[in-house]
C-alpha cells in the first residue's frame, strides 16, 4: 500500500468512522460536573448511584483519580448500601482539582468533575505529621504535642454515655484518644454493642459485607472529636474479643482494612494503630502484621500516622512503614536509646492507669500518673493517660455489676491527674510558639542539661525555653547551667499545679533556692 498523504488519511478516517456504530461515533468528552468549593483539609465526597443487587461490597470496584496540575492522587471508593457508592478525598492543596472515576461497573466508571479548594477554616490545620524526626506538627506547620487519653470501647456504649464522654472531653486536657473500632470483651467489659461492623446472625458474622450503619456511627464520633480538636487514634485489631474478629482469615483482614481506610481516610483527625497488644493475638504472626501494614499503606491515599501497640514483645518500630513508636512500658530511662534507634517520635501510650483496680496496671496514683507524664516530656517523648476507678461502694465488689470505667467506657473522669496534665500541656505549648521551627528539641548532651528538655534552637546554646524536672530529688538549692543569654525562671509544683516566679533574671550558672520536696520543676525562658 502506498504511503497516505495527510488528505488521504483524513478521507480514510472519515470513511472508516462512517462504518462505526453510532454509539461510538457520537462519543464526545462529557462536561465535567462542577461541585461546590470546599476548604482545604475538609472532605470532598462524591456519591454515585449504582447496582444494589448481588454483593456490591465484593463485586464492585470503585476509585477516583484526583488531579491538580501534574499531581494525581488515587483514592479508593466504597459501597455505602442501598445503591450508594462514595469516594471521599481530603484535598491538601488550594486550587482547582478535577477527578475521573474508574470502576468495573459501567454505570460508575468515567465520571468526571471539578471543584475549587479554598483556604482552610481558621481552626483547621490539617492532619498530624512527623516533625523534626521525633516530634509532631499539623500539616500547616502548627506545633502539635500529643497529650492523649484512653477509652477503648466508648463508641460501643449507650448513646447517653457517649454524649457524656464527649462532654467530659470538652473540658479535659486531652488532644488524642486511643479507641477501638471492634467492640471489646475484657474485665469490666461485657456489654453487647449496639452496632457490629459486619452483619451478624446470632453468633455468625457475614464477612462478605459490612454494616454501613455501624460505620456511619463511627464517622459521627470521629467528627465529634474533630470539633473538639481531638485526634482519633483508631485501633484496627485487638485480642479482647468474643465475636470472632481477632480470628478472621487473611483475606477478610485485608477486605476489612481496605474498607475502613476508604471510609475513614479522608478525616483529618485519624491515626491508624494496627493493633492493641498485637503479640497477644495468637492467631496472627509477626509476618501477618507486616503484611497488614503493607495493605494499610497501599490503601491510604492520605498517608495518616501508623503504629502498633505491644503487650510484652515490642514490634520493630524501625520499619519504614511505621511513623512513630506506640509503647506499653514505664521504662522512661530507655527513652533516649529508643529515640536514637528509631529516629521517630515515641509515645508511651500505656504506662499503667490512674485508678484503684486490683490489677497492677490499673491502680497507680494521680501523683504517679503526673510524674510519668513529666518523665515522658523531659525525655523528649509523649505519654497517654488512662483512668480505672471503681466506685467505693459495696456494689463495686459484686462481680455481676459492670461499673463505668473511663479507660474503656468513657463517661466522666474521677481522678486528679488531668489538672496536672493540663498544666504540663500548657507549659509545653507555651514553650514552642509558632513560628518556632525547632519545637521540643531534646538535649542529648546530658548531664549538662540534667533531667531537662530544651525548646527552640538547633542545640542547647540557642534554647528559648528549658524545662527541668527534679523527680525524686529534693535539693534545697540547685545550680542550673544556662546557655548564653538572659532568662526568667519559675518554680513549678506539678502536684498542686502552681507556678511561682523566681525574682530577677538569670545568666550562666545560676543558683536557685527550692522547696525541700520531691517532683518539683523549673522553667527558664529566654528574655
């Protein structure tokens, strides 16, 4: 065949097009659907109508590619029941975004649209990210210091109790809460939850589909926390279970993870905790958890923080898919070596609980809980609170009763450590104001800064604030080595939450008279 000229080629293509079915020749790019503008870090939700017969949870795949300029973000979608399919996306950049859907169902694929992302709301700073290796900030650079609490099964209680929990959190000092997605069966945890993640017939779970009502309820609680500026540290698996969730097959584990991430990944206040006490889940191996992290990481288009909590066998937090260490221990003296080894933030997520249970893990005093928060902060780490108080009544000794314990059910706080934790959080946040880029810098040059953490500056010499904690030592005076510059000083009593200014200003090696009592603190601030 001779070479075609451009005119011949046009004639040929036109003749060939005339022979094609009308449905193909009539195809033109469809007009993009223009959506309402949304602020940065809020949720863009695309809802499409599709098949409701069969099992859409397993049979229908849906995703969307979101584009801004040359950047593309692939986001999995999910089935929300009653023929409704959704894709949720949290845009992290201001501008004009477009999307195109893809699906194995013709009614869902090829949908296009656009929306404008505007400046964020004043109180929205984005998801939490790792900052300066061992600390955290919001996505916009605003410092974030986790002062968390624990309420494992609070979303599985009555609505009245959940509302009481939210009311308590409104005035509490906590900005993170550890909570389970699955219900929990353990000591003092025997109630049946109002919702189940999978449809349930008697004692049998249907692992081939999900209950959208369960997830809608969970989403509402996450939004409730977001309004309170509280991060939801979501525990994905745990061993305390009578419903069968800890022994699901590897295929069901992955099916569950992908669905959870597709539904919840666009909420900016979500963290992923792969498991609570992973090593107590005897049906799963270490390799299983490694594999599940790969599933989680691949599914999460929004790259939320990821960790795992241990019982006695510590997970290797050096793995690249781990963003921070989540520890169950009170060995604060080992914090420097863990920070050096992992080069990641370290959170003592369980260092025992303030309470009066007949268990070692649930009966430390308020003073000791306060001390542990200070030891964590002084060592450049973070600590999570928990409370387990039984009422001091005869009913508390009756095994048939189920008391409301904050650590699992939520409700109200009865302990005394929260006021001291509030004071410490305030001290820390004042010590690293915006736009200080070096927040929470831990001085590694001990003993020059003995029992101290340094804020501001690339090293101790540029310190803006130095926070000391004397722990069990009670000197009548102490000579504090200050870097070059002039500082003010305050004596702080964590147990009474008082702060007393020390008269004058201080330079060089400065001698401060102190009260003869343990667990005192001092704060030096550069003038």
